[in-house]
């Protein structure tokens, strides 16, 4: 599974990274681990998954974490994660 993490400010891509995870873990476990790795690389606290994030991710395999998902203030508009390659058929 490959997940693309992107930080946007004023509709401009500021920073991005791709995380690749292999293994027998369930998809949910891989997504949470990928988000943790992305946040570690970007030096961010883990965002909270709100109901809107869960629904959006289930529908389109991507979601945006805005200020309301973070406890601390963030210097950007949102963090987006997007599954670009899924190993689950």
C-alpha cells in the first residue's frame, strides 16, 4: 500500500511525501501507520479522525485534516492523505 501525504496552504502544495507499507496487516492498520509516519516526517502531532474524515476516506480513499482535527495550531490549511496504490483487491 502506498499513501501520499500532502500539506497545502492557500491552495498551494507546500510539502509532500509518499509512504509505502507492506505486510499482512489490515487496511485500517496500514492507514493509521502511514498517517503516523507522515506526521512524524512533517513533525506534526497526529490529527483526530472526525466523522467527516472517516466518511470521506471510505468514499474516495482520501481525506483532509484541517485545523479542527489538530489540537495544536497548524501553519497550513490542511493535511491530505490519499491512497495511491492499494494492495487490497
